[in-house]
C-alpha cells in the first residue's frame, strides 16, 4: 500500500482502525508532502510516521514550486484546471506527481534515513548505507522486509516542477593560490549520462589550501563522473589580478 499524503484533518491521532497504518498491508510506504499543522498552515497531510517506511520530501511540509504567485500557478503548464487545483492544495497534490515521476525514474528519489530534515540538509546522513537507500514512490517495495525498526523516516529533496527527481552529491574543493580573496566558487559535473548546471560550493572569503564542502541536489544523474568544471569569481575588478585554482576536487555520489 502506498499512502500519498494521507489526510490529517479527522485522521491524525485517531485509532489505527480509522486511518492508514502499517498493519493494513504486508508493506506500507508513505509520502508526506503537506504535513504542516492544519491550523494555521492549512496542512492537509498527516505528520507522524505511520508506515513501514515514511518519506518526507523537502522536509514534508512545504514543496518547492508551491510558493508561486496565484496567477502563474493557475495558468499552469498542465492547464487551468490543474493549475487551480495546485493553487488550492499544491503541497498536498505533489505526492501523486512525485509518485508518477518515480515510475519513469527507477534510480531517482533516493530517501536517506535521518533523524531530521535539518540534519539531512547539513549532510549528516550522507551517503546511503551499505544496503542502499529506498526509492520514494513506485519502487519503494524493493526495500520490503529490509527495515526492522518501528518507524523509518527518510528525507530527500525534489525539483520545483516536472521532472521532479534530484540526485545528491557531496563536493569537496581544496583551493590553491597565493593570497586569499572574497568571492564564490562554482562547480559543474560532467558524466557518462549527462551534465549538471553550475552549483555554488562556497561564497565569502576564499583562502588557498582551505577545503570547502557542499551538498548539491543535481537535476540529472551524471552516471560515471568524467570531468569537473571549476569556476571562481571575485565579483569585482581587482588590480592585483588574484589567481585561484583547485588543488583537488572530490565528488561523492549519494548511492
């Protein structure tokens, strides 16, 4: 059984006979996309973990792309009817959109076991454990019987619009050069299955020999990494023409 943002009003806190529960099937996976409190946030989805595995994409409360202004949301790519529904219950309806995307991307929507979304965001629960990470959605049942704990909470990030899956990478850059400057460092990944756009690794003071780390959620699974593009900029014209390079760049794949 796959629960697509099971309802919160009239169901949260009720006995298991009334609402969805892991006892309802051999394997129950749940996607939480609108679990903010009903009052005052109008959250329609249930908050607690209630399945064998529970996915909380983007933290489970506010979905990217749902904060668009009403006009752009109603005049939606999928038509005015779909856009109007999204305006009324965008977070709640993301659950079935993620699920339908998951059918097309068997390698996408990896859920990382973590104590909280904040810890996931800061990279504490990266990479996947030895047994791998469950895929949110259609292929979650590959992990049936793999979790023996009472409840398993899994976190991941998604895109703002279709196609929704993102692939998580840890990028570590050690700088080379002669003097420190202020600016930013961007990195793009190139691989056997595609390339990413540029992602910012750090901004502020850039110091040679220092190491900077970022976790990026890329819009493409690049496959085997073949090349890394490194770009830095100090945002203004410096008469001393400072030079910075990358002594090393390490890329770690979420899987």
